[in-house]
C-alpha cells in the first residue's frame, strides 16, 4: 500500500487528547483490567423520552428527508432565541443572531476560518478544550496562552496582556463554566473583558456549553451576552449536549453579534449541509419543555459531586467544590508519580 505524507497542518498536530484517552483505555481493557473511566465529560444518563419521541415523529415527515436549511430551521432558531430570553434575559433576532450547529464543537472549530488569517494572533486560556488552539493552527494563526491559575480563580489576568498583544489579537477564546477547572466567571470579569475587547477590536468567543450544569439556583452562570456592549464583539457557542444529555445528537447553536454569526454561516454554507431537520425538531422540543428534566440531571450531578469531593478529601486529595459543570480539578498529591500506561 502506498503511503502519502500528511499536510503540514496535520503532521505537526499532537494527538487529540480525548482520542488518546480512548486509545489508552482500549489498551488497558485489552489487558483484562476492569476500569472506571473518568476521562471525558459525556453524560451517562439517557436523553429524556419526550425528546426521543419528538425525533421519531419528525423523522416520519417527508419534508424532513431533504436537505435542511444551512442556518437551521426558523422554528429551531426561534426556540433558541426564546430560551436565551427566558434563561438569560438576552434578546436575540432568530433571523440574524442565531445559527444552528452540528454540535458546538463543529461551530467552534469552523469559526476561526471566517476571521483568522495566517499570522494572526489568537488568545487562548489554558488549560483548555483542545479545539481552540487546534482550530487556530489550522488557519495558520498564532496562539498566545493565557494561564489560568488557582490564585486568579482560574480567570485569565487581562491586565497581564500588554497593549501590543491586545492590538495584535484577532480573538480570544473563553470557556465558563470552565472545562476542566470548573471555574465560573463573574460579572465584573465579563464586563472588563468586553470593555477591553471593544477598545481593541478583539473578537470574544465564548464557549458556554456548561451554563446549565449549576448547583445553586441563586447563583446561575452568566451568558456573556448579558453584559452591555457584548453584542458589539462577542459570539457565544452553546449546546444541547450537556443540558439535555444529547451528546450523540450533535446539535447546538452560535448566537450574538450578527456579523460574526453571518461569517460563521458563510463557512458552514461551504462545508456542511445543515442538521437533519428531525433532530432540530427534537432540539426545539428540548428547549421548549426540557427544563424540568435538566433540573433532575443537576440533582444527580450534585449528589455525585458531593460523594466524590468527600471521597477525595478522605484520601487527602484537595479540590475545589465546583459551582457548575461536572468536573473536579484536583491537586496531585505531593510525592506522587505518574504511573506508566
């Protein structure tokens, strides 16, 4: 069999973290080891029955068997706008400020293609979801890492970025509630970021996939679009995956600045043909009627969080009790060493 060299953008790419975790798990299982996987944030509870039933009904409609709209069903986009209004008090125009996605990962990966040219600078907080730097690299962009530290409550120190860097930065990726630190962002932080982005004409890319996995109803995570002026510079990516246990369904949305939404839409017109309309109708049902189910999921995650935090404490492993998401960011015990796989 002939071998062909990979393009440079792939040849220099490190292994994708979650694919590598899957590889290691498979190798361990092949040795006969019974493992409990804590490696990736994939909800293990089933999608609610009413969403599955909505899909079954919609899948039988002949009109759903054709190519869907590139930007998504108008009814689904309207449901997204209604949900954002009910949850965050954010007004969105479903015709210009909402685009459907084949999962938020797809949208995040494609978004830099619309705005990042070779040599452009992109600010990426670390630790991070690997898609942010990878998508930047595919465009030939340059990544500058902003460290997230415990001392800074795992928020980037915006003042530590000098004026020259802000002047060069085309965009900044943020993710709150955060994967993997479970940190949440405060309103003052968002306000400061939006003010800085407006002053420097920097695009803010907000990955908000975990806003509905919160544990205190009086302290719900914010959407960055709640901040005055955010629509001038920000696009927010959200997903039905974590909220309604729909990871395998691949449906999400990008919302916010109309120009940024349109730019992403132009990329999508050329690289995909939209989401199966029956899945969008199921997503509409989830957004419209799914909150009681999301609340039940949060109760389960809260119980698991409390059990895990207590167990770790008994073992002498320190971690912050997360206000949101289903991640525990733990300190490696002093003197421990990584065991070979």
